[in-house]
C-alpha cells in the first residue's frame, strides 16, 4: 500500500508546500498531491518509501504552525 494520507494540515498549506517538504527530506512521490481542506493524499513509489515518509514526517514536521500526521491511506470500504 503506497498511498499516503497527510492530515492535520493548516488550511493555508498548498501542494507546493508538501512537494517542497518531501523534496527537502528526499522522499520520492509519484503524481500530484490531492489536496482537500485539512488533509491531502499522495502516492509513493513503493511501500518502503511510504514507511520512510511516515517515520520522517508523522508528528515531527510542522507546516504553517501545525504538526502534520502521515499514515497509510485506507479505502472507505475498509475503515
């Protein structure tokens, strides 16, 4: 499972902010960030990179005054 959920985002966070954060930490992603109010989704190339993103970002990285949460995205039917 390579799709990530990125939560606890400030309303002012943009896809460019997230792309810069991933680039700064040298975490690759595929495609574009799907932005919603307060959260976003993105794909990683494989599960290893997804786990590295979770470990690097979740609760540790702050964007626009809020610590972001990163976890595997779970389809609605499986929640």
